[in-house]
């Protein structure tokens, strides 16, 4: 049962009513009458694409070793995508067995922890749901609105978004006190860092339990408020953009910009190389979203060069051409 629905809080704030600040603080901190669960026994994973399958596999690995989850519900609405996600996990696990990093019995135990389904009702009694669907705010809001009505009141929701507002999704869910961001990095099975994001609504116990869960699955949690891009992307993406602007102005060449940041700053690859690797369409999507949402932030700007390359289909590594020529994952010479 919800004591103060999110829309009520928003209306009070927007209308600047005579309600005291103490009341508004109470409303923010006590949106739900349920007590947060102390551990996340049953996990739900929504979306088994590039990030989602890695999250499910990582959690299942920890569950099979330390029994932190009794079961993991892996959900895709389309059977084709469900099968693809299952195959990705199976191939990754088989590779670990071939490298003797897992035994066959351990691999079976890992896969046995995951229930693959297209039935969303299977998520109803989960303790934590991690969502990793496409970066579309309207789709995410609708999903969380539906989940908020169908899942048990104690279920905590977590979005793996890399750039969208956690607060907006939390409000759409109807249970913003039980909503966090959990941003994994690609490839999930290898990358250790996970950003855990709280909003002004997030229950402190929920947040602490989420940080503890990240530690339990073998990752390193860092805490952050709901700022655009969180920690890593808020620092990284503007850096990539500044490199593009420098190239656009003719201040330096692609080669010299990248080699300078490698040899002068100790970066493993230069910013334009990295932008190509990430995908220029992804860079544009993130920065354009920030420009739209935060027009007064001077650090948020979209270079014309980036728009032009994306419009021409020059997306970097994935398309074979960006700031560099590419042959698969092998980088070639800078594009003149």
C-alpha cells in the first residue's frame, strides 16, 4: 500500500503549497508502508541482450558458489530473444569449462540456477529485479509502471541504464523508495565496477542492501546520486566530446590527440579511438539526451562532426569506419 504516491509529492513540490518542508521530507522518505527485504533471495533479470545476459550469468555464478540466490528468473518477452540470451550464457559458460575455470558440474549448477521465461508473472515474487532493456525512457517507464502493479510490494527495482534518469523511472514505478540504479559495465562478466545510484526517494536500507548485493556477486560498488551519466560517463563522455571539438577546430590530428592521451595521461587508448569503439551513435545518443534535458549545462554540447558521421552511417568499429578505419575489432589508420 502506498502512503504518498509519487505524483502527490511531485504536485506538492511543483505547486509550492503551504505544506511544511517536514511533511514533504516525510512524504519522500516514507512512500511505501512495506519493510525492505534484508536480502535478495530471488532475483529477476529483464532483458538478456549484451548487458542483461552478463548480469544473469554473473549472478548465477555467485549463486551457484555461495547460494546467495535460490533462483534467478531471466525474462524476455520474445522467445527469439530469450533463446538468444540463453545461448549467449551457455556459450560463455562452455568457454569457462574449456579453459578449466569451471568444472562441468559447476557449469550445470550455474545454468540450473536460471529459469528462462517469457511469462512476466514469473517475476511477481522476486526480491530484486534488474532491468537491462533498450535505452528508451518511454518503454522503461511503461515497464516499471506495470511491474509496480504486479510485483509484491517488497520487490526492489533496479535499472542498468547508463545515461537515463533513475528518478523518472522511480516515479513511474509507484514505489520510488524501492528503486535504484545498478550500472554494470561491458563485458559484465569481466568488468569489476558497478555504479549504484540513489535518488532523493531511495530508502537508505534499500540502497545499502543493493550495495551489499553488488559485493556478494563479486563486483566493486561505487555510490552516486542521480546525476547525468553517474560517475564514469559523466567524466568520460565530455572528454570524448572535447577531443572531437579539438579535431573539428583543426587544433590537432586524430593521431596526435589519441597518442597524447595515451603517452601523456596514461590512458590505454585515446578518446577518439575509444569513441569509435563505444560507437559514435551511442556517444551522440547520450550527449544529445543530456543537451535536451540540461540545456544550461555548458559541458554538454554535440559537435557537428559527430552528427555528420552518424548521419553518414560512420559509427566507428561497428560500421567499419568512424574516426578510424576498422576491420572487425582491428583498428586501422585514421580517416583523413
